[in-house]
C-alpha cells in the first residue's frame, strides 16, 4: 500500500517529467515539496511544526529576539507568530521577557527545555534530509547549497 509520501513522490516525478527542460522553477518547487514533506514528517516525534522549529532555530542562533524580528526571519505574519510563540511558551520551550529599554516590548528567549527539544529535532531532521538528498554526491549537494544560497542572497 502506497504511503502519502510515496504518492507525493510519484506525482512529483510525473510533474517533473512533464516539465523537463521547460522550467527550472518547477523543478525547484517539486524538490521543495519532497523536502518539505520529509522535513515535517521528521519533526512529528519532537512535537514541533516546521514553523516552530524555525522559531527555535533562530532563537538558538541569536536569542533574544523580538517577535517582530522573528516575523521577519521566519516569514509569517504577526498574528501567526503570536500563536506560535504562545504555544511554545505554554510548553515551556520559549519565554517572553521585558525588553531592556522598552517596557512595552518583549524579547523572546529560548529555554533550556527548548534548546533540548531543538537538539532532538535537529538529529531527526538531519537523518531525514540525508535520505532526501542521498541522490546527490557530496560535491553536488555542496553545489546545490551554494547555488540556492546565491539565489536567496540575491533577493
């Protein structure tokens, strides 16, 4: 019996075959679909969504951050970010503290429990994405990363 992932892969392969040589954007989109679904599936056991993982990842890199900074980095609207932070805070993974110098603003901090949850999620994500990108050699994977970074930095 085919899993949802198998169905996604098959539909992506059919779409790629139809668009072959026509549209690089379609190839990027189809690769993203497979990667995104695998990424979300890898996070299930950690109890995180991809957006929540991104919040924790950004806080681990640069905490504390304002909610506005997280909106800009994660790419979701303010109300959506508020819901994500509310949920993460209820679970003890982040906490809001008064921002120094501005009593009206809050800075979001990663808690020790949030850091541990992120480490566990990172292990699952790394293993899963290794499988997703296993069709590429190490050199091809590095080149893909370089090219995608170049596109992102350009825009």
